[in-house]
């Protein structure tokens, strides 16, 4: 299935949907716009999700942003559903954005084709509905 | 039949779909200072018995609920909130234990991940997931400190800046 790049970003960017939840309450979880970011080592969720899902920290990670300064960030464990794949125990940090940033820790499980000139993203393989890489 | 007088609305209630609060935060609609409805983000509205979806320009704003149902929802949310940690931050305590144990852990489990619970290392594994999943299964939703056992901290890079155009 081809997905058009989001024009909410300039230049347009590959954005898909991801569902973020906790293992004890998967029924009430937000589906969020999710930026494909191959430049990110890790995945990040928006701040408001922490409050909505009442997440509690599960660890820490040293994160270097584009300004080069490493900062200690709380790590949360969530269930992520991306492209029909369920990722249990996914570790995420929080960033002040309104969308999920999907880093290579998750992207490396997906087969994606980014067609820049056509401004489309394609998920090449249908994954099994419930898998847990 | 008792007669009810409804106050005529002279100024319509307007919501800006670009407002960042829309879809994230609960918006209380008041008439003469009294709440008449709440627009609850759709993510939370699953706990509500009946919902009417508010939409503007094709954007979902949330679910419109009457004040009584919103009050019941708030009560439910408070009841299901995580229990406060007694005696300060349990997370901070587990972190301090990790720092204290780190020299020994480097000798025995260097390169692995560890979970500290109740001031004890309770689970080791090759990655975060292999540690957190059994810990959550055994201890449930509670503060836990999971970290990689390394002499020099690994720095995770998130280098993509967002260009703001004016």
C-alpha cells in the first residue's frame, strides 16, 4: 500500500500511523502520526501521551540531539503497533512534538520503500497481524 | 408540563481546529459560567458510555459528553491513576542502587541490560525488551530502573532538527 508523504512537513515527509499503548490497557490507546526518521537511533513519543497513558519511567537513556548536547532522558516501555506489527516492550523517550518519531530501533524491522520523486512511502511486505520481533 | 426558558445564544461557540489543545486536552464548554459539556480527546473517550463526536473542517475534535458523565470519567481516571510512591521517588532510589552496583555488575554482566526492583538486580538480558517484559509480568506497573551495563555510556542520537518556516 502506498502512502502519500505528509505535507504537514516542509519538505514533505514519510509519515505513517502508529498506535501507542500499555500492556494493561490496549483498548484505549492513541493512534498517532508517526514520522519515519532514519536519522534517529531511538523512537520518541509526544509528551501528552505519557499523561494520557499514565506511563511511568522504566529506565534512562543518554540522548544526543542535533545541538550535540547529550542529556539524560527517561525511558518508557510501551506497546507499539506499526504497519500491522506489534512491538511489545518497546523503549521510547519523550520529545516535545505532536507526533511519534520512529527511529531505527523499530524501522529496522520494516521493509519500506521511500519514493522521493513520487512523494510516497510503501510498506513492502504485509506482516503477520501479531508478531513480536 | 413545566415551562423552561432557554437562553438564546447570541455569540456562537467557536473552536479553532488548529488549536494545539484540540484532541489532546479536555475542553469544558460553559454557559453563564456553568459547565454544559466537555469535549474529551478521543483517546480517552473509550471509557465513556455514549459519545458524540465533534468535528470541524474534517478534523476530529473529540467526544462531546455531558458534565455528569465527565465527572464520572474524572473519578474513574483518578481511581485508576498510579499509586503515589511512598517515601520519595522509588525511581531515584533504584537508580542510586544501580550506580552503587555498577562496578560489580561490570565484572559479571558487562554489555547486558539489568532491571533494578526493590533495590535488587532482578533481571538481566541482551536488550531492553528482554528485561522489561518479564519484569512487568512479575511486578506489574511500578517504577523500575532498567539500564545497559557499560563502563562508558552509550549515546543515542536523535539528530533530526525541525525546520521552522515563517
